[in-house]
C-alpha cells in the first residue's frame, strides 16, 4: 500500500519539514512543495527550508520548563528539527540557539539524501476535494504557516465554509553586526552564572533606561492597513506595546536585570539588555525580546542611542507581519484532519500554536498519524499529561475562553500539587510526572 500512496506536504517550514521526515522514516513517499523562491512572503528573506524568521532560539533546554520537556518528547520520535538544531547550535547558556544557515543546510541535506523524497519549488493554489484525493489515494499536509499565499488561502476558505481565518500580528527582532558594537560599554555573561559568556549584555542606569523607554514611545511606527484590527500574541509583544503599558514594564520583561552584576558598579543594574549569538562565528547578534514595529530609520536612531551602540550596523531590521491561524477546535477531527475533508491535515502554526518547536511538534504528530493510516496502524496521540498531548488537546478541544495561539506551557498540562510547595519544587515535580507519563506512553506504543 505504501508504494501506491502519496503524501503531499505543502510548505517547507518547520512543521512541513518535520512532517516530511516522520513520513519518510516510516516508509512513505513524500512530495514537498515550497513556493519560495518563486513566490516570496513579507517575512522570509531566503528560499531555505525551515527558515527561522524571528529568533534563532528554540528556547530552554531545562526539562523543568515546558519547552525543555517538549524537546525530550520530540527527541523520542527522532525529530529532524532537533537533530539539525543540535548540529547547528551556538552557545546560548541554557537555551538551544542555532546558526540559521547551518540549520537549514542540515535539513536540506538529510531530506535530499532520502530516496523517497521529492522537492518541488512551486506554489500550490488549490486544495483538491476529498473524493479526488481518495481516488488518487493521496493525503495532504497543509503546513503553509501564518503566511499562506492568497490563492491557497482562498481555497482554504472554501474548504472550511463559513468559518473565517483568525489573525494576530507578530513582530521580529533586529539582527546587528557584532563588530559595530563598542565592547567597552558591554559585557559577556549569563543570567545567574558568574562564569557564563553566551550573551552580550548592556547594563543601563535609571536615566539611560527612562530615556530609552521615552525614545521607544515617541518613535514612528510602521503603519498597518486601516481595515486591519491589531491583535498581538501576548508572548511576543513589540517593544513599543510593552513600553506603553507602563514605564517599568520593560525592565520586568525583556530588560530584566536580575541575575547580572554590572562590572562597572559591582551591583545589579537598573535594567539590562541582552543580545544573543546568531551564528557560530559570533559575527551576528540579535536583541533578545526586542520585537518591534518601529520604522527602520527609527530603529537605527533609537537603538544607536544605547551605550556602546553609537555606530550600530544592522544586518536585518525588525518588522511586523500578519499571522493567520484557524479556529481549529471547530474545524478539525481528533486526528487533525479537516472535518470537511478527512484527507487534508493542517499542521504547524496555522492550527493555532505559537513557537518554533510547537509548530514542528504538530508536524511531527501529523506525520505520524498519516503514516499510521498508510501502514494500517492507528497512531495514538500522547496523553494530555504530556506536553505533546497537552498541546494537541488545546488545538483540538480548545479552552473555556476565545481560541488563540498558544505556546507549550505547564498550564496546559493537568497537575495538582501541595499548596505550600515552592514554585521551583512544583515545576520539578510536574516535570517528573510528565516525563513518567510520556515514558509509559512510549512503552505502550512500542515506539
């Protein structure tokens, strides 16, 4: 049956690549369609597979944090995204950050070397009917992400009927030239680690911080279309949105000084800016948490006013782009297929998850589900007591409030602990229980 079945993956982002890999390693033939470079998007700069548009970080490796546990669970499924990330990693303290170019090259090489893989640089404009797909014994993974092309988006609207696409705005942090920074005004270090040297830090006193906040608020912003209603994702807010929420919001957020000692004074600074390595050579740095919708000239002016950044040169300015996602709990069956076309499976950010690994994890699960159908074995989703299972449950079942994109977090995972337990102890206990649940799941599924 495998020889007669075809899986078409539309979109060569993180979810599409991960779905492709899971299908390939389970014996399926895959055609991966990626429209770049023939058709560009407002956010992408290259035609590379799984281009990391925003940050180069896959977040924490700490298993006591949900994103760390998610890595463990994806590793059990031999995630290609994580394999490539570990090869392309750059120093980032307790986080997994990568050299973007090396990362994409590793993915391309692994897929290209597989005999059952075909890459087609074409735009897919229409989604076939369920009958046509059934007649051809074909399945589709729709992993077009938040920047689905206009033609395919129209076809998707027809597929889901009266339901409308939902959207929020995502902001990208700038990447700068390390050589343009005055290192005498900065210091290398890791939070709560005296010997660490993974992040470049700029310590600010109160006057410098207040001036920076004032500059952000007064800066000119990139205008959006008048008919567009702005809806940002709360975990990825632009600097100016945070600044407008209160003068101290930034220094309790991305400019948090806790865990650092200013070498100039010997004490904790009033606020602290971090820059993270973007490549193995340490030639490029990105501002941590500095997503912005300021115009490019204003970014140059505002960031150059900071200590040590007078001659700052940008490799990429920050920007704002529109992200589209589906009201998945209303549209999807329990196996992630559309209720209106059981041969089409959306995957990745478009289903309503936010984050690199979260997007890839949905691609992983969809790949496993479709491979199970082709191989005539039913794939069982992980239980809600795991991070993969909790994220899947949120996408498929939703929550009591309005459905909106979600990161992997412990709040999604069912858990009860003694009321007097300290936060770090609670997280350690929950992580242990989640890992135990996942281990039991693996044994039962014989992965």
